């Protein structure tokens, strides 16, 4: 019960924080360096959660490759474009 509440809430908070932190982070770093740092932290977090939930036993390399490609295309292009717009001065509400 607790996990069914905590995980969605954590997702919403982390997802919403991308726009607030994006405009701040791109003032001192390039947008893609800031995203690489953010995604690296998230990847480490996912590995820890997967290890904690013992999900590595069901992991297939094919599924991992598809997840990585989907993440790169979706988040790399979408958030990359948003964070690039932050770096050139477009406000988060418009980007």
C-alpha cells in the first residue's frame, strides 16, 4: 500500500521539478551537461530500486536496450529541447 502511494508521488515531484531546476541549472551549465547529470542520478536511483525489489532476475537485455533507446529519444529530444530553450532565455512556461 505504501509503495503504491510513494512511487507515483515521487514520480510527480521529480517530473515537475525538471522545469524549475532546468531554468536554474542552465544558467551555470550547458543544457545537455545538466541533463546528463540529472539522468545519471536517476539511472543510479533506478538501479538501487531494482536491486532492492530484486527485479534483476527478470531483466532481459532486449528489454533493457529498448528502454534505453526509448529514454534517449523521448527524454533526450523532449527535455533536451526544453532545456536548450531555457539556456537561450525562453521561460519555462513557454518552452
